[in-house]
C-alpha cells in the first residue's frame, strides 16, 4: 500500500508536471478564479517527490488531481489576500508511471481528451499505449509528448482513430495501415490522419488475410493523399449523419474493389 497523509500546503509549495497531467484549460482556470469559493476547493491529490542533489535531496509537491483548482487559487492568491493554504492528500514514493496511473484512476477517462489519455497512458506504461507509440515510431511518427528519440519523426494527432484500430486485433491492422500509408505517401506530412487510419485500418482489421496490399498501395499512390481525404469527406457530406469512421471505411473498400474481378471485399 502506498502511504499517504493529509497536509495543508501553500500554493507556492505546489507544482505541476505536464507529463502526468492533462493539458490545462486557461479559460476554466480564469472562470473558477473569477467565481472563487473556498468551500469548492476540496482536497488535492499530490505526489511528494524527493529529487537527488549533491548535498541533500530537494522536494517537490506535484499536483496529480486538482490542477485547475490549484491554478485558480494561485491566481486568486496573487490578486488578493485570500488564504493560499490548500488541503492535500500527499502520497509518498510514487514512480512517474504510478503518478500517471493515479491521475487516470482519479479522472473519468471519457472526460480526458484522447491525446492526453494516450500521453498519460504511455507515462503509466500501459501496454496498449506503449504498443501504439512503438508502431508509430517504427514508421517515423509520434504523438506530441510521447516521442522516442527520432529527430526526423512526424507528428500525428489522430490518436483516437489509432486507439480504435489497435483495439480490434491488438495492433496488427494498425501496423499494416502504417505500412501502407508510408509506402503510398512517403513524403506527405499529414498522411496519418483519421481518414487514412480508419479507412485502411478497418479494411485490414476486417480482412486479416488475402488482401492485395501492393495493389492497394498502387491505387492510393495514384489518387494521392489530398484526393483520398477529399473523397472521404465528400461521402460524409452526401450522406448526412455518416461518421468519418464509416465514410472512410466505405470509400476505402470501394477503392480497393475498383477494377477487380477477384479478391474483392
């Protein structure tokens, strides 16, 4: 059991590590500060870190849950004589991975953006997130905040699509989607996106064997990335209510089958 204790800490004693937190929304901070009510602060969840030093360790109190309330009190205390003491449950001896896991356990994952959830899951060393990170890195891509040492890697943001494709077969279809995307559009900076991951990933997920991958690459290369994305979004516009996932899947199947007498899907 990880030990914890209740402490009263000043806001200036607290800090935030972005690696184990969601991205801060300054508008929410400002709104909370403008309508400040001390009764609404509650108890912050904090990790007590000891940082090795030459003489003796220095300490940090890192906010794991309650970042918005902490930042709002910081604003209020800087603008008035409001008491800056805040009640905290302070945990001792947590690793960085345990800190990230604690944040996720204290927050509704649906309320955390897909990118923040992924970044925190990587920090928490969750297997699915590490697998997606490594599949992307093997093809020269990364999600900001989770990059490995790859100075020429390209950033992609469609982590929600990547997560859904990964969940279908533990990453096999996602890996094949990255393979095809890189072969078809090797120099395109925006080729890993929701349209391409859903379209190509779902094609492989639902047809794990027998697909003509080289033929698909040739067709994608011929039409180009811009036309592929445009075609998916045109389908959404002409079929109101269609999700990007469905539109991308339907159009990719149509493209794959085009001109084929055999091996259709």
